[in-house]
C-alpha cells in the first residue's frame, strides 16, 4: 500500500494508469498549487507533453504566446523538486481549464482503489511561486481559484 501522502503546495504527483476522456490509459502528472486543509481540497494543474499549438519551447519557465496563451515549460531532463525528479519528455503546463479544485478525499480514494498515486517530490518555493505567478497570468483560471492563489502567493513572498 502507498504511504499516506502529506498534502502540501508544490507536491508533484504521478497518477498511474489515468483514464482519459478519449478512453486511453496512461500515466498523468500533476502539480499541487495550493492545499486548503480546513475544507480538504487541492488546487492542482495537470501537465502534458503534447505541444499541439507548436509553442516555443526554449527555456524553463513561464511564457505567454501571442499575449494570450500562458504556459509553463519544463525541458526534458530538468530536475525539479526535492527528490531530483525530471520529466522524460518536454512538458508543458497550460492554464486554461487545467487548474481546478479537487477534494483531497477523491485523491485518497484513488490511492486506496488503484494504489496509483505516487509522490515525486516537492517544488522549491521559488519554482512554486513561478508556477503560481504563471497561472495567475491566465484569464482562464476561475476567479475563486485566482483569489486563493493570490493570497497564498503573498504568503510565499513574505517568507
């Protein structure tokens, strides 16, 4: 059985054998941006190695394409997090319909049912701030989530 996950901002997770809407099954990665333990939910963002828009993939970090498409680019092999994790492929995090709230209970049920959620490390505060700042450049992040991320970002900047 998987050990109990300590839910915290910056957590990098791999969900084994995620079933996508199109019926395909493959691993899916996500980054926890914020955790509200009082209400037991996670604000997360999913990753993709698919660059369907053929966006520039040059340097690690946030980019905004054509002044309207923000994304965070992580080159293959670049180590992120405190457990020396690196994606095998160039990876993108888009912030349109990709940042959402998920109850912690749903994650924990998935762990019990599938034994398929694997902790890969925790982002540094610097990288977490960069992810959140990038997400906040998107007009697609729902207002209630943006407010929480802005408040959390202020606490990171004070620390």
